[in-house]
C-alpha cells in the first residue's frame, strides 16, 4: 500500500469503527510493517486505580492490529475480508497517562498472500506492545487474524 493510502487507514478506522471514535484513539505511523495508535489520558475511561480501563486498552491494541492488517492486506479486500479470530492480552504494569499501542505482523505479507492465492484461509498473528509515556511496557496482546475469501 502506498504511503498516501496507509495514512488514510487511521481515518478509515475512525470513520467505520465506532469504538475508535468513542475512545478518541489517535492514529500515528501506519505501514505494512508497523501501526501505532494512542489512547489519550481521559478520566471518563479510567479504572479504579486511575489508569485506563482494561477494555479501553484492549480496544486500543486491537485497533492498532486492525490498522496494520488493513495496511498490509488492503489490496486483498476485493477477494477476502480480514477478521480477528482470537486475541490474548496480558497486563504487566499499571498504565497511567497516554498509552501507545504498537503493532507488528507475525508473518511475512508475501507468505500470507501466497496461502490465499493457493485457495487457503490464512491465519497470522499480530503482536501489539502497549507502552506508557516513560517507555515502560504495560501490556502485550496477540491478535490472530484471518483473510476469509469472499464467496
């Protein structure tokens, strides 16, 4: 996907995924190699210890994973729909303030597309690191996605 197209992935998610708008998630760098989203510090979404609620952090990480999937496989949308299959999240440290989610693909794009070309329904992991402003990793998530062929 071109740089122009990947920069619009964040806008596309904000326009089509209500939770992205609800939580005011902010897209950053989005390429086929890496996608970054941030969750602003918003008291309305704090938990009982003053950090972002676990559900807000899950949505942040899942949104970053979806952004990289769209950037990496956007050219396949005419023949397949990307779907999250399962996700696992681990909360490691208390998150306070702005939280950033950085997603990376766990399989090469060409390998996934080759499996789709061969008539398969490829699955691939996306690893997401959640960090606070001081750089400490507060959580990690793995989302397994698939490209389900149309028809």
